[in-house]
């Protein structure tokens, strides 16, 4: 069995990566004066900073608990789920702001996201042996969580994409890039969980942890970099929001 020390190295790399990304985004946003553009920086910085805190908790051993899997003690990183619970809705808020989503659309996205993470938690916790974890229960919760994810992606490619259709070419291009980045990386999460220690056990703890670190860094830092480096798209998003406010466009 791989040593816990190797897992800890992966977690420290995740924490350092999120910290460097947070500091970069903070520095990049120091000169931004437009209130609408600052909203995007706030979303990205809060996402990466929250991820840093949770990775730090896991790296120092606080964000982990021990459960029994297959008759042996196994570490479960609960801080991984508190990370996702707070950071993944922020990414959807960023996408929603970019597309000019209504409050109702944002509520649907955030609600589905929360349900996806909660059922993912249940899948992980139900892997513990005992009377409360009958055989196959983790896969049931995994299937429910994956089904919610697919519903979430359908909403992204359906109503939210339609919302962005009338916007400028730069906005549509950036939105599509971010939407596709979210779709590809997030589809990898349930596959990687299924292959890991909580699912089929095809990967060991170190490989599983390293994979989640790579996915998290790609999903959050990649999303933030693409979004905040798209100057024309952010300017167009700010202008579109101002026009909607001036014309009294319904927010819901």
C-alpha cells in the first residue's frame, strides 16, 4: 500500500498551486476599477482561496477521517467535499454572470451543484463497512450524483448556452471555452472516483489523490485564467449588464 507521505506531498502540491493561483489573480485584479469586472475577480479569487484552505487542511491532516473499507482502515478526505461544496457553485456563478443568466437560472445551477456534491459525499461515506452500508450502496449514490451532474451539464449546454447566444462574439467564444472546460473536467471526477478506493479500487490512494489534485487545479486555475484573461469578453459582459439594468430587463 502506498505510503501516506506520498499522498501528503500531492496535497501540499495542491495547496501551493491554489495559493499561487490566488495570489496571481489578486495581483492581476489590483488595477481593475470597473465594478462589473471586479465581480468576476471576486468569484475566481474566492474559489481558489477556498480550495487552498481545504487543501491545506488535508495536507496537515485535519481534513481527513478514518473509515473502514474492506476490513481495513482507510483515509477519507472530507475537506475535499467541503472544497467542492463551496467552490463549484462559484464557478457556475462566474459562468452565469458571463452569460447574463437570470437569478432563477443561477439558482437552478447552484441547487443542482449542491445536490451533486451531497450525493457524492454519501457515496464516499457509505463505503464504510457495517449495517448502514449494504453492498452496492456506494455505487447507487455514485450513480445518483453522476445523474445530477449530467442534468447540470444539460442545463449548461441548453438554457445557459441559449442565454449567451445573443451576446457578442467574444463573450460567446469565452463562454463556450469555459463551458467545455467545465464539462470535460467535471465528467472526469465521477470516472476517477469510480476507479479509486471508494469505487472499483483500480487505483491506489496516492494515484487517486494525485488525480484529484490535477483535476482541481485544471478546473479552478484553468477556469480563472481563461475567464480573467478575456478582456474583451469581460468588457462586453459588463456593458451587457449595464444595458440590461438601464432598460429594466427582468432579472428572473
